[in-house]
């Protein structure tokens, strides 16, 4: 079975350093040759035919498939499962996401073919480390990921404060306001390039130009304690109840009071919101959340 390029100790240290400082790292020539060909074949299999542990089509604008690693068949997807379960990626995830309970447990395949915007600038409501593998050459003109270096630190703090005040994870104000002062790096890469990023940094792909396509495989490792429906008697559950004294002063905490929006409508930033902590809540969840 073909394997990806080995990531040795010095490179792993550099990746971890870049993650801490900037929130992302670009690993060039991670997959190539026969492995890349197999990854592309399995990618098409997932999207077009599905299979055990594979849920097809999660977005109206793009064909997609989500693979549950614990249910998928290694015989059907040896390249995809082997790549994201590799020791090298596991070590990076374990070192960056302390106390992670599962590593790369969900893998998503997305095939963007429709021109225009792919997602808004956001950070994921649940913090994760993502491995994001370009299966075709990906540049400014076909959806290369843009990332605001260093923004992960402030966003982590914003989520923590929102949760301390009894806010729910899915209501974290995680969409950048149009007037926010952000500078982005565009992470272009040839096919086989791996991006590694902390999803707490603001990110969004460039627009897809007409006639272009983008194929991506991504796997996530969630930071612990981020259940979507926390159960008693966990701390996460307790914080969302009226037993959390911080929630009693909700009147003074506009971001915690923001009404929850439903369905796929996107909350609009209120005109007077200017502080980064008061970002629009986001419910048209960008992929990968
Ligand atoms: O480029 C994309 O498909 C969006 C990436 C993203 O938002 C994510 O994986 O968290």
C-alpha cells in the first residue's frame, strides 16, 4: 500500500511551532504518485457511490461525503483510512490537542464545482485540529484556503468567555464582521499538499472561478469537552443551566443574550456591534464544523 511522505521529528516540531504561532502550517508534497491516484479514486467512490460508514451529500452547493472512520471499510478505502490514521498525523494531533479522545475520527470529502463563494470567513464553533489535503492543484482561483494568522488565540478566548456565561457552543459568535481588520495568508498548494490548521483561526476559501474545481479530503480531531448536547452532570452541561451564576447577569452580556437563529438563515451582525467578541452568530455552518 503506498504511503505518504514521512514527517520526521524536526518537521513535526516545526509544524507544531507554526500551529502555535500562526494557527496553520503547509506541508508540501505530503502525498504523491500512486497514493494520490488511490486517494482520488477512493474520493470519487465516497462521493458517487458511498459505502459502509459513508454518508453522502451534506451540502446543496457541492457533492460531499462524510466518512465515520470506526464504521468504514478498510478494504474499500485503504488509502484514505491509512493516510489519516497514520502515525505521523496521529502524533501531531496528540501533541497539539492535549487529551483528545478521538483522533481523525471523521473524514470529509468535498468536491467544489460550482463557481462563487464556498464559505464565509468564520472559525468553527467546535475547536478542532484539521488535516486538509488538496487532491488537485489549488490556487487563488479555485478555493485555496485563506487563514488569518494568529487569530486563533483571540477566538479561543471569545468562545471560552461565551461558554462561561452559559452560552451554547452552537451559538458562539464565529462569523467575522465585514469591518473586522483581518489579514489573510492564501494557502496555495499543488496536489498532495497537506494543510494543518487550528479551526479557531478565521478561515475561508477563495472564490471558485467558473470552470474550475477543487477536491479536498479533511479530517478533524476535536478538542475535548465539546459535546453538542452536553449531558448532566458534566461541567459543560452545568454551565448551560441556571445553576451557572455567570448566566444570572445575562442582561449585561449582550453576546450571551443573542437569540439563537434556526435552520440555515445566517444571523446578521447588528449595526452597533463592533467589538470582535460581538460577532454575528452563525448557523449556516460552514463545512467541517
Ligand atoms: O474550504 C472549505 O471547504 C472550508 C473549510 C472549513 O471551513 C473547514 O474545514 O473548517
